[in-house]
C-alpha cells in the first residue's frame, strides 16, 4: 500500500511540474504574440492583398521514372503535389492526366525552372517560373506565378531570406533513393 501511495505522489508531482512548464512556455509565447498584434498574417495564395503565402511539395510519381538530379544541366521531375490549394493538381479521381512537373534548363550554374500543376492533359492549373542561382541554392527567384482561375500574376522579392517576405521562395530539392521530393514555400508579391 505504501509503495502505491508513493507512486501516486510522484506521478502527481511530475504532472504538476509538466503543467507549470506548459504555463510558463505559453506565457512567454503569449507575450511575444502580443508584441506583434499590429502585424496582419500573410494569407495563402491567391489573395487580394499585395502578398500571399505558398507552400507546395511535389513527390516523384514512379520509381520507374526517376527524377533527374538538380546538378544536371537540364532535367525534370514528374509526380503528384500537395500543399496550398489551387497551386497543386486537383485531388478528385481518377487521376488520369493529372500531374505536376518541375523542369529546368541551365545557363552555367543558373537553373531556369518551370513548375506546372495540371488539371488534365491540356489544362494548366498553376505555374511558377523563375531561376535558382546554382544547383545547391535554396533561392527560387520567381519571375512569374499564376493560377488558372485568377487574373493576378505574382513574383518574389530578392532582398530577404528564402521563404520570408521580401525574399525568394525557399526550394528544397531532395533527390534520394526511393523517390525525390521537391518542397517550395515562401511569400509571393503581386506584380
């Protein structure tokens, strides 16, 4: 009986310590959030304002059709996409004709990239065109981005960090054994 009582007291003390730690962390997070109350969050693309956020990922579609290494001068990756709605292929079935492609051509180390999400063989749903300074860079400077159901065109800045407002999109091209994955995220600015 005594051992059971000691375990109960120890468990209660552990839970209390955990609760106090959570309260302390949320208190400091709340203080940080209150200091940024004037800033409006950046909405997902497309949006009516001057900036919008995008976060998309392309996954290699087939092990039998592998994605090219981003170090080759011209290549492609074909697969399916997930992420910010309207910038990826639709999710309805069947998937016949639906795909996302990421292609590039080079001029020296610079990669000129073209991301396209298709809603069918002849229907382009979304497109992002831009350049990456070198194969190892995470900076995707977008010169034009658009979706089929909007007249707005978008681009990125070049002065900020990749993935942050004012900077290029962040590009992570991970070409690993078993399937490549391309992750693109950041903030677009209205042209």
